[in-house]
C-alpha cells in the first residue's frame, strides 16, 4: 500500500509542474505582450488568474471562498495570508479580483518558465540584504500609485510543517501604514494538507479560504506597526484553529 502511495505522490508532483508550465507555454505570446508595459499589468493579472484556476482545478482542488468583506474595485489593499504551500500563490490569485503584485523571495525567479514572468511582474526581495528590503518600499510605492494592490506572505517564508503559524515580519504592516491602505487578511485552511513542500505528500480535496474584515490604517503611524502585526496574526491564527476543529 505504501508503494502505491509513493507512486501516486511522484506522479502527482509531476502533474503539478506540468499544469504550472503548460498554460504558460500555450499563452506565452500573449503573456509576453501583457508585460511589455506596466500599465498593461491588470490584463496580465487576469491571465494569471486563469492560469491559477487551471492548476487548482487540474490538481483536483475544490476551493471555497468565504468573505466577511469584499475589496472595493479600483482601491488598493495590502493582502496577507498564512504561507504553507506552493499553491498559496494560485489560491491567492483566485481569491482576489483586485489586481495585485506579489512581494516574494528572489529564489523563485530561478524556476524555469514561471521565473521568467515572476521576476518581471513581482517585487523581488533578498531577505538577507537590507538594501534589497529597502528597495521593496520604493517599488511598492510606484505600484500603489498606479492603482494596484500588494500581496505579501508576512511569515517571510514557509515555516516548519509542525508550526501552524510563524511570527510575522513587520514589512507588510509598515508599508500599509506608510501608504494608508487597508490590510485584508486571508486564512488558507487546507493548503498544507493538499500540497505541502514535503515531496511525498498531498492529495485532491477541498481548499477553504476566509477573507476577513479589513484592518484600517488611517491615523496610524509606524509606532503602531507591532500592534497591527499582532492583530492580523491573531485573526489568522484563530481562524486556523477554528478550521482545524471542523476537520
């Protein structure tokens, strides 16, 4: 029985990378055109949402999104969520219709094909470099001024699989306060079970998402960064605990 499971997991992983790469190959010319100008990014974002849906549906994931509050059209937000899986990117894309730009680690730019578009559309950060982290603020400012939103996974990476939710870094909250934009916390309940970073794991099934009420930053200063950080983390952690009780 274990041998059957290992064979399934091997092919399941291979199938995932096929689903990641094949739509990019098929849409390559139009994707390439869509990134030629920054002002065309919303069109690229719509294509990225189609790509994400193909992957999630193709992997047998049934996503269900519960909304306590819905982002307003043409308004900028800071979207944050817990980070446990490679599928977090896809689930964020299908959960949010407002065009946003990911702030992510530069290492993902090395992934063949995916990395080509990733490094040209996302804000890359080298977490070991203070200069790189500072540059993120300038690039994010330009994107926000053009009417886009920002998405950051504030754990700063994928935590150990035995940890439900790691401590949050302050960057997302400092950015939101500096630009006076609302923070929209999302909780991803099942991504770790469906497709974690452990190679021999994963299976089709449901993916629950909850978009929480927004945290507003009006009249806050950078002195309130830690307060906002703790508040957002508490919201997501409590929701994870609630989801776990219904498993």
